[in-house]
């Protein structure tokens, strides 16, 4: 049949015999079946693409959320660092105050 296909395609409608028509019908059936398979494949691919796009959008949203959390945590860390520095400065001031008080106490004890 495959060797008869080019011959059948080369004939005009009036020249086609019953075998030529059979060959052309089988060719048409095959082509229609192949088109249907490819349409199904395309439909499945489109569904796959849609699912992947949905996952991508969800991942983008999650990434944005994580970046927002990261930014918030960086602010918290900076705040904690500043508070630590202030606490260290307060400790140093208290140490200085205690040393001065100790000196004053020693001076008062020596004077008495």
C-alpha cells in the first residue's frame, strides 16, 4: 500500500480506481489518527505547563515571603546588636561608677 500512495496522489479524482481510493482512505485514517495523538500530547503538555507555572508562582510567593522574613530578621539582628552595644556601654559606665564609689569609700575610710 505504501508504494501505491504516491501513484494514487498523482492521479486526478476521475482517474482514481477503487484500490486508489482505499489507499487514500487508509492514508487519511492514519493521518487523522496521528493528528489526534499529537493533539492529545499537546493538551497534556499544556496541562503540564499550567501545573508547572502554578508551582513556579507558588515558589515565587514563598521566596518573597522568605525574603521579607530575612529582611525583618536582619532588622531584629541590627536592633539586638545596638542594644548589646548600649548594654556594654552601660556596664562600662556602672563599672566606672563602682570604681569611683570604691575610691570615695577608701578615701572616706582613710580620712576617718
